């Protein structure tokens, strides 16, 4: 394998549990959307309520399914974003080490205020 492909393979193995968790969240998001839609259809078709109440309950089911979809998918995407941040940080560190650039000087410690 080429070095770039080897690095990606190692990165995939490094955060395996988080990757599985992000995938599960993504699939659950689509599942929530499907279940919300099916529940809305079932409420409209089989509920023994007045029609306006059926429609409002079906709309609520659709909206809740959509909200769960957005929450679950955005959580999965946030996990993937953390993977990208980790990869970019590692790449930046490796590039700085290769270039031989001196490390930044340590920041000075703040002085205590008078009376502290």
C-alpha cells in the first residue's frame, strides 16, 4: 500500500467505535424519518378521532420524525467533523516536524494581581 492509504487505514482502525457509533446514529436518523412518516399515515387512516385532530396529530408525527432525523444526523456529522479535526491536527504537526520549524516559545505565566 502507499503511505497515504496506509495512514487512512490506520486512522479508520484508530477510532473504530466512534465510526460505528456515527454510522448507527446516521441510520437511526433515517429510521426515525421513516417511522414518523408511517406513524403519520397510520394516524390519518385508522385513528378514531375527528378529521382535523387526525391531521394535526399526523403533522405532529411528521415534525417529530423530522426533528429526530435532524438531531441524529447532525450528531453523526459532528463526530465525523471531529475525525477531520484530528486528522488535520496530526498532518499539521507532521509537516511542522518535517520542516524543522522551531516550536513557539512557551507563553509567559500571568503575574498574580496585587493582593492575591
